[in-house]
């Protein structure tokens, strides 16, 4: 699955991945990142780490002190 994710998302421009994130995955935080990062830890394959980073949401993170 990690190879499939990388083959699909890894070739897209970051702006397109971020746009997709904001439309389709806006409510999901961490699941795919964590699974793919765990896969990288098991395999050591950089493609799996790159795939995990495709699910990073740069705009969706709010510092805790801003919420409290």
C-alpha cells in the first residue's frame, strides 16, 4: 500500500496535494501519516517516508496555546 500511495501522490506538486487535503481529507489528522511513517520505520525505504509526508497538513495545525 505504501508503494501505491507513493506512486500516486509522490509525483503531484505540493500545491495540488495541499488542495486535495483541504477538500477531501480535512477532518483526518495523523492516521495515514502515522501508518506510512511506521512502514518506513520497518522498511527503511525513503518512498514510504515521502508518502507519509504527502498527508502533512501545513495549514491545519494550530499551536495549543492559540486554542487554550
